[in-house]
């Protein structure tokens, strides 16, 4: 297969829905755990090109666990470190559950979004996002 054909194939695959949707409306929420706890479960719902950004302050060396559960197979999350241009974790590649050791202190963002193919169809996704820090 030539380089040109490979490039066209890659472009086609991305167009089909292998990339996150560009959000029309991003809801931002700060996460605070109840006193004496180190975790929380958030139940939410997004539709189409909407997305939610949850921000959570953590310290270097802590372990942050994130689990996203939904009946919609096109719902994913990314974890982004403060000031970073790329996600530290991308669940569309690595799965909807992870535990990461925090490399540097600051406010991390967990973006919950629908992939472009589902967003384009106007799909809705109910979800449960469990966050735990130790």
C-alpha cells in the first residue's frame, strides 16, 4: 500500500468517528470530597457535542483512580495535567478505568465527552464517574 493510500485511509478512519467531538458547550465543575473521605461518585448526563470538565486538586506522588461507567460505548474521558497540551490519560485508547500516579502538584482536569460519531447523531449518555485519591 502506498503512502498516499495510507494517508487517505487514516483520514477516513478519523472522519468515521475515531476522535473526540469538539465540544459546543463545556460545563466546568470543581470536585470536592466530603470531609473525611478521599473519593466521590458523580452521576451526570451529556448530549451531543456537550462535554463536562471536572477539576480536582492533587499533590505529586498521590494516586488518582478514575472509573467511568455508562451504557453508551462512545463515552470517554481524558485526564490532563496542569499546563499540559496533551492528555496524561486517554480512555478512548486505554479503557474507561485507570489509576495514575500524579507527577506534579496542581489542578488536574477530567474531561468527559462523546466521540464525534455519537455526538453528530445527538446521542445522550448517562454516566457515573468515580474519583478516588490516596
